[in-house]
């Protein structure tokens, strides 16, 4: 099953931490966003393999945008 | 051997949806006392104990006309509420019901309405907990919704009109689960406070919540043990967001934190737990989600929680790390002003002991909304280095000194900005100024926070708000 990680708010992509193919556990960091003058980690909610990272560092993303897809 | 075999057969013959089976799982063994003989009304009301605390409980009978509610059954509920109000007992309702009995027509509607009225009369006076174990439709949906806390098992469904009606009226194709299942109500609508994997855990979570509200205990400061260093639970990088749950759990007695509305509006964390043995309510910004910003659902979620705690005399601990209100057209159109006002109102009217701790920052309007001194917080503390301001000093001088900064040579601009920010911090921001004007009482060390919070709350005279708990 594919689990899509969506952006919750408008943000800059500050760092991409995980890569496609990585095995992740709930709580593992996928990317770090920058918004509200803070660095906000986006964490995996499910265990699985990352099949896609849909953002690159420096991207501006908005609420509802896909950040990553995890296959479990 | 024979006895064991017989017992196994008996258990297999009793339907797990039987009202007595369900109520016996909720209540202490052997404590169930019927309030009326079992009948065909589709409802069974009883009294009993939860962890030794007396309670009133009722269960809709899923095995009789799908738990549909008629006038007889509704009378049982109203009588149970009368008893609960007279004896000041919590009421726990177990729901599995298709709503009002069609055959009874308007008489059933009137009876369901009288159940609602009984719930509203009891609101804020005795704790009301609902446990939804099956479909609860129509009138049966609003029953749980009127109560203080709603628990839903994986099989629970709550909706006003079922999938068939929805399809015929709007053409939307939806099954019962996506229309009103645990994920829908736990994450999207906020109707349900707690979702569980099965019926048994829904009933045991109901017991835990009942215990937290019915047997609140008292602060036993001697029971505290060594203080944990709560500061270690925050990232070193002050700009980095973090999950606030470990901080909440470490502040409370071990394994006592019971989160409510965990998946809905996760940028604010609300829940009950015990501190030095006494039940307290915790409200905490969660920087990991939306940066910890307040927005319209989170303000509403916290407001309802504050009012529930106030109604039942549960002291409040408020952990503040908030960058402000979430900006955006969506928020304004979603009524962030109206729904945010609920949180101001809830804190402002609360009379229970209240303590606010600013761990990192409290900015702008959100500073006030998070139980500021101005709203009557008994105690306001800050951790070393915390910021209390209209906004961060760097951002503030960017606005206040826009022209001056623009006029500076590009090479010197950054240094000037930093210098102005430091000056601004001295004059307008920072905890020092907040302490001068009496809106922060003290800077306390993270390593003594747990015991200091318990001692401070223990020292404030207990009180309890006199108001209902409208499901905001």
C-alpha cells in the first residue's frame, strides 16, 4: 500500500534527509521544512520503503502538496 | 474437565453484543446492579463500579431491533441520569443503535429528545463518557456527541444519515466507515476523542477515563521522586521543531498521560494524566505539527478541553511554545477569529488552578490565548532563554526599522539588524520585561520543573467552574 506524505503548511524545503529506496520506521525524518521561522521535520507515520521523494531543497511547497510516498 | 467444557459452551452461546456482556466488561467484576429488569425496550441501565468509584451506565441493545431507541428505552436513560445527578455519579453510555424506533413515530423522537435534555441538564455537573461500539445513527449519533468524551472502537460508526440516504440525496457513494468511522471522526471531524482497535480496549479506555475524572485524587508531593531533566527533551537548535509528547509524558507521573483528540488538530496536544497522583489536564503546543501554530481547529479543541476540565475541577498545566496564529486565507475563512475566541473565553472564565510554562517562545495573540496572566492564570513561568513578545526580536526590528535597515550599506545591514534586535529585546521583549510588569512570575530550571509545577498547583485552592460543557 502506498502512503502519501502531504505538506501541512506553506514552507520552503530546507533539507531532504531521506532518499528513494530507504527503509523507514514511524518517526524517521524524511525532510526538514522551513516555515514560521522554524525548521520543522516531517516524519514518517508508517514503516516501509520510500518510493518517491517529491520535493527538492529550495522548493516552495504549499498545503496539500506531496512530499514523499512510502510503500508498505 | 467437565466444568471447564460447560463454561466454554456457555460463553460461546452468549453474543458478545449482549448488553450485560458489554456492561460487565466496563464495570468492576460483580459490581453491576440493574436499575430495572431486562426488557424489550432496547436499553439496559445499571449502576456499578469503575476501579471502586460508583457510576451509572447504560447500553443500547444491539440485539433488539438494532438497538433502536423507543420511548421505554429512553425513559430508562432519563431515569439513570436523574439518579446520576442526585448522587453526583459519572454516566457512561455504550452505543450501538440505529436511532429512533421508526414504528413509534414522533413518540420515539420525543423520547430521544428527552434523553438529550437529560444529558444537557447533566452537562458540566457529572462526567459523561460515551463508548461507541457499533453504528450510532441519527438520534443515537447526537447522544454521544452531547457528552464530554467519546470513545470509538474499530467497529464504531457515527453519522446523522447513512450511506443509502446520502447516495439518494447527494449522489455521493460512500461506505459507513468512510462516512462515520474511527478515522473520519478521529482525524477529520473531531467528533471522537479516542479511537481503539477493538471493543475490549474501547471499554477499558472508558474505564481509564472514568477513573481519571471520578477518582481525581490529591497531590501527594512526597510521591514525586527525583526530577527528570525536562530540558533534555527539547532540541539544542532553538529553531528546530520537536514532538512535545515526550515532554508532556515526562512532566506527568509515568505512563499516566491519556491523550484526547490525538489525531485531530495535532498542532495542540490535550489530555488528562496524573501529577503526584492527582488528575490534571495538559494543553501543549506541538511544534512538530504546523510549527505548533494555533489555528481554528486547534483553538476549538483546546477550548472544549479547558471547559471540560474547569467543569470537573481538574487543574490545568499549559506548556507554551507557540510562534503565533497560522496565517492564511483558509484560516480566516474557516473562522479562526470566532473559533480562536473560544479559547480566550475558555481560559478567561476558568476557575480551576492553572499554571502556564513558556518553554521556548510565546508570540503575539497566541501568547494571550495560551493562558496568559491577563486571562487569569495563577502561575506563569518561563524556562531560561524563553521569549515572550509580540514577535521574535529579529522580525520585529525588520518591521520597526525597515527604512533604517534599507538605508544601511548592504555589507553592514546584517550586523545592524542583529544590534537593533538585541536593543529591541532589552526594551520590549524577553522574559526580563515580562517579569518586570508581572506577566511572568519566575524563570525556573527545566530540571526542577516537574516538582515545582506539582507543588505550585497543590498550593492553589481547588475550585470548579459552574457551567455546562457545550460540545464546542
